[in-house]
C-alpha cells in the first residue's frame, strides 16, 4: 500500500515524502532530523495560504467592515423589549431604543425606505424625541463620518449627536437642514472628545409633527471603501493568495442580487442558516474591492441550496460579462464597467450535510451540480469550478450531526452512497476542476468503531494537534484511492481544495500550533492539495472596536508566507510519529501524518531560485526538546537566520493596546547548527543561504 501511494504521488508530481515509519515504535534517546534538499516536490501554491470568509457573526459586521451601528436599516422595531423576534445570534449587536416614552416611536410600514418598515418619531415641542444606540466604541481625536436619510414635517428640528460622556462637553451635535415630504440624505461629521467603549449615537428632534428615519450609517473617517483601514493593513501583510466568499452555510439561502446597487437601499434579509440578519452592505462589488485592497484573488461560492443554476450563471455574468451583457450592464451601472474576471467558482457549500439549506440526496445532487456547471461555463468557459465534496473521512466525521439512525456503519466504504466525493467524481467530473474537503476535527475525541460514536480521550496537546494534520493526510489518501479506482480521472487534472479548515477551539496559541502543523502537512501533498481556505480570515486578527493586531495565528501565517519557500523537500528522521486513537477511514489515516521526528514536526523548502533553504520545526509539547539537525543534498554558506514564535502557555495571544505575547522574534546564526534546542510551544523557522 505504501509503495502504491508513493507511485501515485510521483505520477501526480507531488512531494516525495519518504522515510515515515509506522507509528508505535519506542522513541529514540535523541531525535535526529535530516533534510535532503536534492529531493524536491511540486511547488507550494500561494493559494494554500488562502482564507475562508462568510457573511456571518462578526466577520464583516463589527469586524472588517467599518460600519459602527447595528441594525442601521431597522430590521427590528425600535422599542424597549429585551427580546428580538426573530432571534439574532450575532455577537456585538446593539439595539435602537426610544428617547422618551415608548409610544413616541412607532414603526411605519407604509413609508419604509428599505425593508419592511421605518421608525416614525412623534415630536413634543421642546422635549427631544428620537432614537438612541449605545455600546459604540470611540477613540479620542478620531474622526467619524456618516449620513442619515430622513423625511418629515418642516416644523421638525432634527439633529444627530455623537456622545462619549455626560454633560454638554461629552457630546457633539450636528443640526440638520429642514426636512421635506420626501426622503433626503444628510451627511455629518464628528470628532470624538474621549476614549470610551460605551459611546452613543442619537437622532433626535424637537418642534411639531413627525419625522421618519430611513437608514443611517456611521464609520471611522479613515475607512477604505467601507473597510477598516487598520484591519486591511494587517490582512494585506499576510499575502493570503485567495479568499473564499460569501459562505459557508449562509450561502445556501443567499440571493446575490440583494447585495448589489446602492447600499442604503439593499434590503435586510433574515439568515435562516445562522439565525441572524444580513444587511447586505457587503455584496459582490464590496468583496471585489476587499480583494483589490488585499491584493488577492476572489473565489466566489454560489448558492446551490435554495438557489438555481440560472441565478448562478447570472452571477458569473455580473462578475465576468462585458458591459453589453444584461448582468454586465448592471455591474457597469453600479460603477464597475470593467469585468472582474473572477476565475474560481464554488458550486454550493457542504451540500452533503443535513444542516444545509436545500440539502438533497447525492443521486439528485450530482444532477444539480451538472446543471450549475453547464450553465455557469456557458457564460464563461474559462472559469474553474470547485465541487462541494466530502470524502468518507469527512462524511464519517460529520455524521454525528445527521439524523439517526444513520444509513450505514462507519467507516463508510469508498464507492458507497456515503462517499459523497466519490459519487461526484463518478457522475460530475466534467464539471469539476477542484474537489473541496472541509476539516474540523474533534481534537479531544476519537471515533470508537464499536460504539459508533466519538468519545473523549483526554489526550495531551501534541496528540490533539495531530488530529488536524491527520485529516490532511487522510484527504490525500482518499484522493489516491480515487485515482486507483477511477484511473480515467488522471487526465482531468482535478485537484483538492481544503477550502475550510481549522482547529484548536478558543485557546489562542493552540490554534496557532494547529495552523502550523496543518500547513506543514499540506506542504507534503502539494501535488494533490493546491488550495486552502483557513476558517476564518478574521482569526488572523485580535481586535476591538478601535484597534487591531495580528493574532498568534496571524503571526504563523505571516511567518510561513514570508519565509518558508516554495519548493518542499524531503525530511527524514529516526522518530516516527505516534499513532493516535481513532478509526482509520473516519478520523485517522492509514499512515500517520507528520515528519518522523516525534514529537516535533519538521518541514523544509527551497525558494523558487534555489538560493535559500528554510527548515520549520513545530514543538507542540510543553517541554523543550533537543534535535540533531542534518542537511544533505545542498551546500550552504555562512550562518543563517532563526525566526521563532513561542508562547508561555496555550492560552497566550495578542490583544490590542497591550504588548504582544506572541510574535516573530529574529536571531542571527553565525553558523549552521549541528543540534538545536526547541523551546516548548514553539514554531522555529531556520533560513540558510545556498551556495
């Protein structure tokens, strides 16, 4: 089996990772590692560093999108109730409240500006009446801009106020011109006089009659086309290659047409996947702007849940069609006459899952996939299509979320109805360029085949972390199985896209270690895996309402992207990785992931010009380790550079406004070390010049 696997990898031009012995042998007295720089694998595609984004929670709203106000289009009524109907699971959500008696604000369904209704404020001469939203973070001296759309009686005197403290000195107010009997947009500008996490924004009036509030917006004045400037700067540093958008479970209920045109008149929609509200402020054109700001490529996932093939094809035309086409004309009318030229398109998200809106049996879904692929390629034959796949490993893992009883016992056989990816490859390969796999392993659980369920293990952290790279190895094993049983696929050059992956829960540096070992395992399979999308891009940042810094995970992605190289080379050693608990075919591969340098994980790569060699070592344990450090197949010159990320504990992470706990520290090496000491909970990247 191992020989067949190596042959298939060679045929696919993947990395030749040799020397992995079977796990379970006793550890040697001292770990020894050898890099053989003469044995080079397929190049690392920059897309492996890609990121996953979704319009959910606070990835965009109160995240990278600069809008500071919640519910700016008034999906919910303005009242004093503590209950939201329907529910809204978004974090950092602030309510609009009446200023004055409850009855002074009513919701008018006859004169809505956008959505179902608009607040109507009933005035009382000299006593201010209106609406207020609190919980807004403000920074002293920072400028804020925005606008409000109003109509009402000309006898109403309306002002907007930014409040950062008590008394007249704790606010700035802007009086608006007279209202009229139609909605008018009024801009405003503020400068905060203090730092606060609980600022307020008010729209109030005196006089007689009523006024209606159609929509309102407030952003930092330094926003970049609606995105937070500080977060854009940090994310750009990661050079992630590609972003997948807009979902995620969200996309199966998403109508892309709701997210184009004037942002103020895009309707808010309820998101039934995540039980929240989407305000459609970030749509196709905004996502394309973000990609331009970050200097990355877009990867758009279409709605194959409740959506239809024609809508998907129209979306392709909106992005890629000339201004003479119906959808291209709409794009041009929205201010973008030049086609975007989006190349990568995903058909559906996790369509194998019963939780997915529009889920159907695989026998029907392969027909749907083909209908989508045909319609989309008819618009633009040059696009690359990503299928919503799931190997038996993924199906066996996510089956815990399915209705019981399950149709078959796990592990699911290749070629069975539970082999979702296998069925797609058999029936839909003409419309597949990439086959996706999602990796969300249970780090502290293992699948018990007898019990047919996952059970807690209490494993040490290094074993828990191994579960994510094991799923990467399993993905490659599954692909090799498909190549063996469906040899006709070899000429179609289909690759794997791990376009959602993560692990580590809420512990800051544990996530960073999982990310490091996950990347290193992908580097071992570059002939098969050429695209990734880490969940989620916002995990690379630690941020609040005013500031942002790179998180420990962000530091890891930056380290590898900047300094690891592009041509992976062979790593051997004398200490095979230990087998973890679990079941082959569900949560573990036949061959343990990682380099034979237990408990460390080592990966190495040359730069494209063969002028530099990088060796990255992850020590996921809470103790220091010594390792012999050998390099063959290349002649080095001089010393080198050591770039290291280390943490005092697994909970360590970076916080805005505080000295960083986790950062890249650089040390010059006078000579290439024969042996290295690897501190606990660390990622060490050694760089050497090649003669």
